């Protein structure tokens, strides 16, 4: 017999997670498995392994020390190396004591949900937003994500007016918003929010005494000239209430390492976090590899430079293919996903029509694109396509999309 809490988890995985593993169980390969699935439903960076392999093959051997327990926040040498890495471009550097590691950014968000909010509290998130946030906040902490709906009609423009209206609407539904979550650069839109807007959001949160969780997991995956300013440079006077989340899954192409980071100047939160990271400590071997990477400044510079170049090239390749097919999309500046507008190919302009097209793409075309419903898109017919792959993969993806869309 499960507890009431346990019963709530019987629904199983998010359908998008299930789709990922189904596609990965039968992956496409040009020679070995040409009929396999093309998986564009998962935001993984498949462009960096040659550089990672080069580094992994030249790391220091595992010492006896690494076989023992380490600090629940992460080894001091790792937090020191990360603080130096993250502080580049900051007006006031962060200290190792202000850094906490755990097993992925989702684990960090789960821990923040537990420590900052009460069950039933609302967390305001501009939508469309990363589908995993629903699980991160609800599954254990019982916090309710509150979408602040943005519209494609005005280019998904975020404003404090939209945030204010969403808080009011939530209160009418009996949900009290107690915090704000912003992802910058944004997933799934690929937008980079300008400094003036970021300042307005911080002032808005300050005026309502709302803590802000700021997800910067794509901060080094900006591939055009969009200005990016770290949130801690813009949160003067409120920085104890701004909590930054980062991870190595995206900019470093290390999703399997499950390495997430919290950066905060809130002393109470820093005292409380180890009580929860106790259950989700990063393995010593993973920490060892991260220290090796962060400490090699020349290699790190090369990785970051190549990451931007390669994402830009993949973006150009994929958007050119989409343009040839006359498939509209929301232009992106960062990340490695495109927000595709497939509304013209729906047989009905609603969620049912969107899901029918999704199933057709997945079951008939054997291509995994993520439907907008999973991201709380206001309008039906938008899909996220993750494109951090080589040219051959992207060409096969475009071919399959074309074939499905042209089959009525």
C-alpha cells in the first residue's frame, strides 16, 4: 500500500520522457539502422563529444581519496573551480561557499521547491516553458507551476504586465504565487532576454517580495550577438532573493553526468541545502572529471568557442532546410531547439489536432518532435525540435518531416 504521496506518482513519466526513451531504444544511423527513430524531442547537445573525449583521455587517474565521502555541497576544489568559471563577467565574484552541487538541475529545482515554498504555493513561469518544470516542482514539493502565457502573435514578448496579470488570474483560481522562475536564455523559444527587461523583472519581484529562481543553463550556448548579462550583475539590493541554477548538461554536452549547480548569496538557503543534497550528492568520480575540465582554461575556452560555432552552424543548416520546406519557426538566438509553427498542417486547430499530428510524426515518420501542449503553449500547433546534431541527421529529420506533412 502506497502513501497518499506515493499514489500521486503512479501516473508514471511525462509522455515526452517516454517518447525519448522509446526513440533512443531504436536510434537512426545512416548505415546500421536507417529505419530507426530520429529524436529531436530531447534537448541534448550532440556536437561536443570529440572535444570531451580528448579531455577524458588525458585526465588524472582516480586517487584513493575519491573512493571516500565528500562534502554534501560538492568537493571544495570543484566549488572553487566552478566559482572561478562562473565569476567571469560578474561585477562581484561568487565564492565557493555560495555554490552547491547536486545530481542535475532538476534535483536543484526540487530542493529549492522544498526549501522556498509550501505545498500548494504557486511558482510563476513564462509559458511556453520547459516541460520538466511541472515535475520538478510538483512531484515531491507539491508546488504548483503557474503559466504566464505568452503569445506567438507578438513574438512571445515577455513583460512585467504579463506577469502581473498572471498572478492576478492565479489568485482568482485560489493559487497564491510565492515565487518566479525565469529561464534565460529561454527554452523552448531560444530567446535571450535583454538587460532592461531583466531589471524590470527583478524590480517587479522585489516590489512583491517574491524570490526569483533564475535558470541560466544555456548561458554559454548563445550563438549570435544577443547581449547576455548574468542575473547577479542586475540584482543589486535583491541578490539574496535571486537563486541561480546552472548545469553541465547543455553548454558542456554532459547530460548523462547529471551535474547541477545552485549559486546563491542567501545564507539560510546555503545552510539548508546540504540537508537535501545529502540524498543527491554528485559522485566523486564525476566531480573529479569536472574539476579537470574547469581547471584547464585553454581547453575550456576551446570548448565554449566551438560550442557556439557548432550550434550556429547546425542552426543555419536546419533553418535552411525548413525554409526550403516553407515551414515557419520562431527565430532563435541561443540553445539548440527551434519552435516550429505547424499550425497549417493540423486537421483541427486544437489540442486533439496537435496530438494527432504528433502521433503521425512519431508513429509513421519515426521522428520525435515535442508538441506544444507539453510546454503549456497558448496556441495549438507549435512543436519543439532539438537540432544539435550533424548535417546528415538534420537532413534526414527534414526529409521525414516533409514526408509526414505532405501526407494527408
